[in-house]
C-alpha cells in the first residue's frame, strides 16, 4: 500500500544519507564544513536519522518519525541557504521534505 511504499522510499534515502554521515563520505564532509558543523554533529545527525527510520515502522511512533525526518530536511534547507549553496544542492532536502510530509499526512489520516 501507499504508506508502506513511502516508508521504504524514505528508509532507503535516509539510510544511505545516514551512512554517508556516519562513515564520513567526502562529499558529506564538505557539506558539513560548509554548514560549519563538525564531525561529531555529522555522526549524531546520521544516528538520529537511523533511529527515525526505525521508528517509521513502529505504529505509535511512525507519524512522529516522519515529522522528525521532515524537521531534519527543513534544517538542511536552512543550512543550504545560510551557506549560499546553489539551488541544485537543495533538491535532495526538498524532495525528502515533501516525501516526509506526505507520509506524515497519510499516517495522520490512517489513525
């Protein structure tokens, strides 16, 4: 069904992003340097993303998890703006924000 499809899409995207943060992938390190955030912040955000992905599959937490993922995307957007990045760099955060919010609305309507 639609909600499970959205969960899977969000899970795959956020797990890849989280692993890039946790293992310090070069492009992610550069991005966080632009954001003026250190390695500890990068790892912490990656770990939070993994916890939120896991919470997507817990019935009582899934709505809140999708809101948490949307919050991370919103924060990333503000960081991109502050760092004066070109619009092309915003695309992943915008897409994941939209998907997170759609998931939240679907989950809210489910209950």
